[in-house]
C-alpha cells in the first residue's frame, strides 16, 4: 500500500512538472500576432498605423479585457469618453437628412485605396436597419428605423444622439460602433446631416 501511494505521488508530481514545462514554453500568441501585423501592414494613403502602434485609453482597456470590463471599470471608461465629446459650437444639431442618407449609404473612406483627404462615409447600413425601403442592411447594431418618431427631438435626445455618434463608448464601454467624431471619421457637418437623417420627420428613417 505504501509503495502504491508513493507511486501515485510520483505520477502526480511528474504531471505537474510536465504541465509547468509546457506552460512555460507556450508562446505569447497575442504578442506574436501584434508583431506580425506590425511587420506585414504598412501605412498607405489615409490608412495609417497610428492606432495599431499606440492605442488610446479606451482601446487599451478593451483590448486587455476581451470578455468585457467589470461594471465599475466600464462606468469609469464611459465617463472619460463622455468628456471627449465636442458638441456643436453653434448649438445646432440638425443638418440635411438627404446628405445624411448619402453618408449612411457610403462605405468608403480611410482605406489604402482612397485618396488622402477624400470624404469619408458613415456606412451606417452595414450595421443598422434605417429605412423601410432599404432591404440591404446589417444587424450587428439595433434597428434605427423610426428612431426620431419613437424618441422625439427633446434637448436630451439631441444631446444623447450626438454623443452616441461622436463617441459611442461614452454610453457603452467597448462598443463596436465607430467613434465617428472622436476619431475624425466624420466632420461636424456630416454628423449634423446624420442627426437629421435619424431625427427629421421627413427623413425615410421616420416614415
């Protein structure tokens, strides 16, 4: 019995040792992937390497916690991102919904094949349903059909909608939605046009 117990202990120790050896030898896949991207991807035209080489606060926290942030950490991140939102200097939130529809349909911009300085699109339909007539839309994000009709255009809704477009992480930490204003994807004028698309009663979104 004593010999059997000794044998079991020896087997257990051997298993622990072998596991430790394997763990120690296991490569850092995250670092290897990042090194590979840095080596293979090159800046070209408006497609730069800035956010790959140096992440900002939100990117760093979200990348470090792929399963999601804890409640307090998420709240703190949202507050810091809300502080980055720049509201219209003239206090006018609404532009032309017809231009907003063009922006929502346009998926070009910030790609290596685009000319430097070319106008970016919002590509909103890639993730959202927005109008009844457009049948080609994604469902990664919620439907925005009748967004303004359901919510109205109170000062609070105007401010919230602008903030969501400007920096989605101000309201949802680690949101997959692009931070259109924060990262300079859309200009202030373009954001106003998208606001009109979402909120104007004459927009196809609200028909």
